[in-house]
């Protein structure tokens, strides 16, 4: 298991990285390498040029802005997980991180890398969709922002164009009366989910859902924004929630559920309904506690 | 050092129309590419010591020639200056495959028109059946006849250190050095000697710190054979380290299936039982697989008393990796029997613990000749069951289970008891040698064949030697795993090392103690008979003040007037009992989430009897490792192929080993109640954990789901499998 030959580059500025990505043939960005390196070693992926962005200081910052948390492209998952300020500001991110592999992997894996890799069964892309976050990208033609809802196009396929690299992702900061939960079914802790649900809810003074952000993962070729569930629970209180309807709504729109040796499409649908129901109940319980 | 990499078949079955190595050979840094045509003809004699030369020899070409027979079948060997270059070049070896229909399913293989190997009709590699006529009456008169079918998925040994070796041929003196990852250095040497036609004493095999074997590394595999043959083609040491994908795809696959029939009387006492067993031989089993298959049949009665039994077994060729030993190679007997007992308990409405009480042998029933003619001795089956039941507070659990069910939570408890023949006296495994040398300084070295792959054989040997000579463990060192330095022994296999090494050390230390006494007597001017050897010194009991330390004795032995004798001894131990029976009862409790199909293990209790423990840490370590592998087999691990024989789990992303977060604290109870007939009463304990665990977990899950009328028939018990069973309900 040795990678095919490639040239390794380690730029020190974002502009240099963008220049390299624009100019070098068959180039790929390397951050934590938790997905890319195994694929290279298994020779499932071949690139002539790898651009390691971990030497770029500007990408190594995670910061709290007025209403969002901004996480630079080389910030590791562990750095976010261990930062209690960030965990308070975007609790759904903090809640999701323990499900991402195991701690030693999160010491290398980056938040942006997981999102850019766009595995449909991964937690962080779903969290970005649930919270309506934003991906900041850059290239030699300039910077642009891509809303989460437009970023994920398919399995390992995003709206990033040739020559673009992810500079940061932004997650909106949670309100005071909010609750969140990540529920998933995986064969073992840390595995990609067979089906999962990430839920963020905010309630009003009466304990009714004022706003929610819900996404499903592992059940399609991208994370799925569960708008029907958000509609269903708007204005609802924990006590009068029709939880079976929540599960049904979470899977109602799914028409291309993966079928593999871990679970058939039908079994995934069943599991997705269960995790969505449980995550909504958990999040709402937390918000109204 | 040169580095090797295999070109492997991407197809499960195909004709090889051509192999073109030209482009690969042209890569800078490539030293050569070998194909079957280049080296297969160099094999002088190929058979395995464990089974001898007289069993049928199943096909075993070093490299595939003419046809590939599983996805992963080695077709060519690329040798280059480093492994990167070797892998680059391997991609350029152009093999023209003409796909053929692959034989994958175990049952379908028997009726398939396609043959894995020409001349092996019905894809039957080996078969054996005992008469059944004498059972007809028992089944006709039975109050209950219970029939169960169980399928055990392919799951593999997964040593964390994969297979691999370094070979170095020295043309000047015609000698070969091998650094191997093997459980049996001396057997590896014998094997290489036969294979190459090179005299045994011209081959040196060194095995140090092997990172796991679990049976996979008892015998040389085709990759080892190819490297041994390739050694003479290259003027430098040649290294091959298997990668994980290769280990999963190509190292081995155990996959079994069985149909059990049990006849019980109205009291729930088993009167007769049969098992019809199928075992996957794969394409290239190593060694001849009937040995372990027959053991499944012969040990199937396990700890049960019934006297009427029969079995049939077939080993079936398929286009999958070849069967090799995996920790408790006959484990299927325990899975099939214990799952059937629980099915019987549910069918006739008796508690599964109670059903076992009515059927299991106690120490007072032994010796006992089982229904297939095996004589069981020196065990505590019923006693370990009672011990485990007490530890797990069985009755209390049943109450908790009722209360939980009332709240919609599903708890289950599973029992699995087994008896295990350890330390056989089969010719190749029946003896073991040791050399113990007191060095001139008084420190001690004990030389043993070794083959430890994480079995703590080093600790065990040092401890046994220190005890036998009555010296501090701190002054003893051990040298193992080098055929040039150590006495012959057949390595770690069949849970033999503890007892055999104890025997070898006992025999050797007895001689050495006499020699110590002789030297000390000479130095002290007394008769040897009055010398005591104890506490690290030699002395006359009446006059301990004049005691000689071992260092002083050694000084006399090497530099005194009788220096011809030195201070070392060698001896061999030959075990007489056909085997040493060990036994255990495992009890597992689980909670099943019926909405997700996820299983959480709550408690895991092992009550075992391996005789007196040489070292409890080693015993518990062995049990823990085996239990974890069994849990993996019950819940997670699945080396699966699609219908065309393509492997679906070729990395640890898909081949799911239990990790530390997936296994419970294992609770150990040691009976030490029935010493075996071997040295110290010690019995084997290396494999039992893996034998007992799959059935304990499976029974616990089935027990949890019993309110739904679910009968589980296949492993692993994945969430999807359990959801399917729950959806089907009683249809199971």
C-alpha cells in the first residue's frame, strides 16, 4: 500500500496555494489527509501534485465573529472539539465531532477537509447543512461564498470549481434557548453512519419551536436538508409532538437511499426515521430544559 | 535489500491468456518479475508437517498458472529497489484474463457445473461421515426433535502484523536465511528444506516478536513459498511485507454451515444428536482441511452426556481464499451445539440454564467416552457453568429482564460451554525440547523453539525455569525463535505451548539441578545426595552457612577442576495423553435496541478450567483476546464476497474488528479444579476464548429477541440482520 509518485508542495500563503492549484496539473489540496492519504496509498486516487496547506498561518485560525464561528481550512477537528468557547457557540458542531472517527484521527482530520471531502455518510457536512452554514472558497480568480445548501452535489462531489480551495467554513452561532443532538446508527463508534440525523432547534418563551435546522446523513448521495421535519415541528412543543410523524417526515422525500452490505435501502429508511425522531426529541428536550 | 510485491488477480475465476511483464521490467529500479512459469517448476516437495505427506495433496501452485482461482490469487512477483517502485511496476504487469463463472456459494458449489479444480468432482475437497442407523430409534421415540441450521460467515484472523518475510540466499555456501513472521520457526525450516531441496542445516529461520498469528502463521503460505523460491533468483536479501488489503483478501477464510438435529426425551435430556457440516476450503486450503472438519464432528457432543451421535462433514472448494487455521479451528461445533441447545430450550419451554444442568457432564462423570468415541478427562463442565451462573446472578438477571421488557427494553442472556482438546500428541506436535544454560556469571538462559506471536511464551518460559531451578526470575533470560540456536519444537499451535514448554523445562531442569548438586558437592567436599538446590543457591541442609550461590557453582563448573562438564542441560519432553482437555462456560448479557438492531454487551463472564495457572495475567490475556475475536465474529466481522466472488471488505473501513469501545470488561473466574495429566497439571488456554464467545453472544441476542419469535440462523448479527428478523417475526 504505497502511493503512486506525486510532487509535494507546501505553500505559506493562501495566494501561493491558489496559484499552485491554478497552475499545477492534476493538483489536489492536502490538509489532514485522513481520507486522501488512504485513497492514495490504496491507489484508488492518483494526483501529480499535492498542495499541503498546513503551512499557511491564515488557515489555522478558528474565531468567533458577531453571529458566526469561522473555522479555517487547516484547523483540526480536535482543536475545535477542545475549544470550549467554540463548543458553546456552535454546540451542534461540538456534539457531532465525537462521532468523527476516533480522537487520534481528529488530531489530524480537519473540519473543512471533512466538508470538502463530502462523504454523504459523514457528520460534519450534515451539520453544515442543518445549520445553514457557508463555505468560503478562493482561487486565482477571487473569493466567493457558497451556502451549505448549494455546496454538496453528490458523493465526494462539491460545488468547488477547478482551481478553488476551501479557505474556511462558517457556522451560525446558536441562540440562547436552543438545543441540539446528533443521533446515528453505525456498526461501531466512529464509523461512517448507516443513517444519521443532526438537529438544532430554538424555542420561544412558551417552549414552542421557533426555528430548527435538521439534516439527515447516510441516506442519499449528499447530506439531506430535512425541510419537511422543520415545517412539521415549527410552533410545536415537546409534549404535543407527533414523534412518529417526525420520523415519517424525515424520510418522506428520500428516493435514492443507498443499498449496501450494511443495510438495504428499506432498512436505512427505517433507521433514518428512528434516528431523526430520537434526535428531534433529544434536541427539543435540551432546548426546553 | 530488495522489495517484493505481488500482482494479484482482480477476478475470482478466470483463464490467464497471457502475462506480459515487459513494461514492468522496464521501470527504473525493477530487478525482475517472476511468474508461475518461472518458478513453479522449482518446487521439489511440498507438504505440511502438521498432516504429513500421506494425506491427499490439494493443488497448491506457488503462483497462479493457467487459471486464477480467487480475487487476490498471486499471479506474479515484482522485485524492485523499494516497495514504491515495486507497486508502480506491478500496475504495469499486463495480465490478459478471460473471466469464468466463479464458484462462491458454499451450498451451490456442490451442484455447480463449474469446478474450482479440474478433477475434484462436485468441488468436494474432502468428506467424512459416520453411520447414522443406530440413531433412528432415538429420534423415532423422542418427545422432542429440534432441528436448527446455522451459518457462520467468513471471518478471518487479522493479525495486526500482516504476513511477511525476508529471505537471503547465500550462493557461496548454498545457505538460506529467513526472517519470518511465523508461529513455527523450526517447521518453517523443515518446510523450506523440503520445498527447495536444500539441506535443513543450511537453512536458518529467525522469528522474533511476531505481531499476532492466531493460527494464520502456523504453516507457510503460497506467498512464503514464492519468496523462498525467489530467494535464489536475486543476489540480495529480498523482503515482502503483506499489506492489509492483501491480508484481508488473500490470507484465509473460514466459512461454515451446519444442520443440527437433536432428539430429547420428555425431561429435556438429549438422547441423540447429529450435525451435517459444510466447511469452505476456498481455492487453496492449507493444510489438508479434513483434520479440523472432522474435529467439528467429533467434538460436537461437547460437554453433553448423550451417547448416540453421528456427523457428516464436507470441505468444499470455492473461488475464495483458502482455509487456514484460525484460533479454535473447530469452533463451529460449539456455535452449532450451544445455539441448538438454546433453540431446544425455547422449543420445549425449559430455561436454557436448566436444560444444560440436565445434560452436562460434571467432573464426577469423567472419564467419559463421547458419542463419537473421544474420551474426555479431567474437566469441570457443569462446575464452570454453575460458577458462571452464580457470578452473573442468573435469577436476578431474569427478573431484570422481565422488568425491562415491561418497559419496552430487551435484555438477553446467553450461555456457551465448551470442551477443548488442547496439546495433542499428534506426532509433529507431541514433543518439545529445551536447553537451559547457567552462564559463567550465574545468570540463566533457557533456549526454546518459540513461535510466540504475542502469547507471552517468553514470560511463561522464564517463570517456569525460575521455578524449576528455584532461582529469581530476574536472573533468567530466554532465547526463542531462531533455528540456529534453539532445540527443535513445532511452535505455537493447538494451545500446546504452555504444557509442552513446561514439560521440556521440567525434564531439562531436573538434569541441570543434578549437575548443580554435583558441582556444588565437589566444591564443598560432600556427597551430591546431601546437596539442596534452592533459593538461588546450593547448600548442605545441615550447614547452610556454607551455601554456594549459583554464580559460585557456575564458576566451579566452568573454571574449576571439573570444567569439562559446564553447567547446562538439554532434554526433550514427549507428551503421552492424546490431548489435555480444557473447558469453560461463557455467559454474556446484552441489550438489543429493537428499533435500530444495535446490540450492546452488558456483561461478559468466563468461568474456565485450564488447570493450575502458570501466570494468571497470561491466562486472562489469552482469554480476553479470544473473546474479543469471538465477539467480532458474532456481531461485526464479515469477509463478504458478492455473487461474482469480489471481496467486499478489503480494508478496516469495511472489515469491522471490535475496538476497545466495542467490548465490555471481561470477568474471569478460574476453576483450577481438574489438573490435566501433563506437567504441573497445566492445560492449554490459547484458543478457548474464541471458541466460546460467538455462541454466548448469539444466544444472548436470540434470548433478548425471544418475545418476537425470532430464531437467529446466521452471523454476524448486524443491525440490518436483526431488523430483518424482527420484521419477519416468527418466520425467522
